[in-house]
């Protein structure tokens, strides 16, 4: 890594195969190509890639005398107010799924006008193994409101590459540098490639990978951040999150956190797990402690997924699969907003207004028995009769009297700094119980910690079921609740003080009614 002089000149040592890239300063904008993808890198590979199924890089020949990266002055990228869209795991395996993506979260993004200067960041698994779909993926985002940048994921690699060295060759051809940085407003963005391929199997198949940041990137990151003021807001993006609510994901997470230790305003953001998570510095989980992270030192956001649970489940009224995620969220996109050095974020569910932030239903003994039987059906490869339908807005009087039934609400904007309250039949609001408080405990897992709305859909179709979520709150139903119709108003306040509401009308059925 080097810095340019006053006239924009630089020198880098040359090696046989490399990708050079420029860090865009705030107040400047790199050009975009005809499909709106930012152009900020240069591939040098004199002999080209070894033979690869999807082609890799063509021979580039001798290095030119100079490699220049043009930029235009931009007042927009210098502005302190920035809206930055982030989409993860489009992950279409074929054209039918690509069309689902285009009709869903991508259509939402293309209709927005708020991220023109910061642009759109794709967090990897842009396609699902078939790299011949890369041009279709690029075309899908061509009408974005701002420049598009991408990162590679584990499904974006050349699986027939013998080593990690060539695993991103086709990605580099179609998208450019697999890691980089850029500045917008007062924020420094870093994109990392934290998937290390193990090399093809003997028959040229997928040899697997580790979720890890290479030593080369860690060294580059140290040098990159050395040019950044310690109080600068920093977004460190990668395909795999550094941690998730189930444990540490990136193997050398502790090493990354050591590098970020002097940068208190850094946040990490990832995809990969097809979950929606907002973790806050100071949160503690037993699983993180086992990985050498006794306490989270920086916020971690997991950005949901454009594909949800891989375009699974029946079609909704808009003609796209419900595709609820395993942690009780819906397909959508994340947005970071910056006002100077202050950051907020929100999640937008595909095809919905931004204030759609809940899944709310009744978790009862009868539902949990149904879920257990449905899970067994899934485990038996869906042999025999399916689990049959079950309502999530109905509970028997017997289940109410048992004291083992509760209202369950998945609050997409939830975190340990959020509050969720429930007002039953107009009574005073009562605080809900967060099922994963992150005070050092191990994961609370089981049907009692599950959102029944998304689980009912998934257990009847895809089977994507974690039996846990970081953003579920519960309120026990009073045991003296009478048979008949009832209403609960759910109010969620996120860590930034933004309030959202949801209303569930449910029925308590007396014995003998159906």
C-alpha cells in the first residue's frame, strides 16, 4: 500500500499476479461502467488463469508503463449526511431465482433515490455457484441509484481452482478487487474477503473453505487504517460476519478485533448466515468467550439476505417465495445512515414499507407439539403425510390455563439496547422478555424460544429452522384470559429511539370449539 503524491503519482512493486486498487477519498467519485459498477481496480496476470470452468482471467500481457485511476470531484461524496445501502446473499442458483430477486429486494433498491453518493454494497454470495450468472447479477443491479461495489462470498468462487490463489479469478474478472477501501462523507469503508478456499477435490469439485481473513489482508488493513484518524467512523464489511448470535464465525476474529482496538467507532457488517442481527459493543455470549472474545468490542450487524432462506417456501401474494429466514426475519436489505460521525441503521423487508418490523404470533404447548412433529417430518426427508396446517393467531383455553403460552414477537430492529412492550386488550403496556439477552449466557435454543409465524411456514416447506433468534421478545398470556377474541399491541423501540408498532388479533378457543 502506498499513498499518492500531490500530483496523484504512485509506485508499487510488481509481482506476477495481483490486483491494484485505489481508495476513493471523500469529495471524489470513481467512474462506473455501463452496469453502474464502480471502477477502481486493475488486474495484472500476464499468463492468465489456469484452465477454469468459468474462464477466470485472460492473459493481461506485460504491465503498462502506468496504471491510472481516474476520479471526478464530487460534492455529494463529501457531504456529512450519507445513506448507504447494503444487500447480501442475492444467491440465485438459476434464472427463476434471479427473477425472484429482481421482483423483490432488488426492485425495492432500484426504486430508491437516497444512496446516490454512498452507493450500494453487495456482501457476497452474489450468485449460487454458477458463475455464468455473474452478468445477469450485474444486470439486475444496473439501475441502482448509486455506484455498486461487490465482495466475494463462498458461492462466488472457482471451485475447480487447485488453491486459494486462483479461487477468485472469475470474480476478479467480473467485479474487480476482492478487498479494498473507500471514503464517503466522514466514514471510511473497508471491504474484506474472509473466505479461504481449500482447493478443488480430486474430481475438481468444491473442496470447502474456512471463514478467515488472510495474513496478506490483515497486513494491508493495518496499513490502510494507519492513514485513518482514530475517531473516524469505520465500516468493516465482509461476506462472513465476524460473529453471529450462535458463535464466532470468522476464525481469526480476535486478531481483527486487536487491529480495530484503537478505532472505537468501527462497526463490522456481514451476511453469509442468512440471518438478521444487531449486536452491540459490550454484549457477551458464552460462545464468543470460547473463541477468545469475552466481550464484543465493536458493534456487529448481520445484514439479512435478499434471498431470505434461499427463495424457499410457497409464493406470497406478490408471486415471490415467503423465504423466512431461520432466525425469524424476512428477505430484505440493510441501510446504514450517517450524519457526520453519527451512525444509525435500519432494515427494509422486501416489498414492504420500512416500518414493517415484526412477526407476531402465539407460542403454545399445542404449537410446540406440532413443531416437534413437523421437524421430525423434515428429518425423515418429508416421508408420509406432512404436518398439516396450524394457526398462529389461535390458542386453546386449556393452553392458556396451563401458563405455558405466550405472545412471541420477532422485532427486526431488535438488539440488547432495544425495548419491546405489549399492551393486551388496551391494558397498560408490559415489558417483554428478550429471549437472548447476551449477558454471558449460552444460546437459548428450543421451540419455546421460536417465532411461530416464520417457523410454521418453514417447517411446512424448507425446514430452515434455528429454534432461536437474537430478536424475539415474549409476553406470557394471563392464565385467567377468557375465551374469545383479544388484541395485543406490540411496541418496539430500537437502540436509536425509533419506535415501531404491530397489532395482533388472536382468538382463545374454549374446549370443544374448532
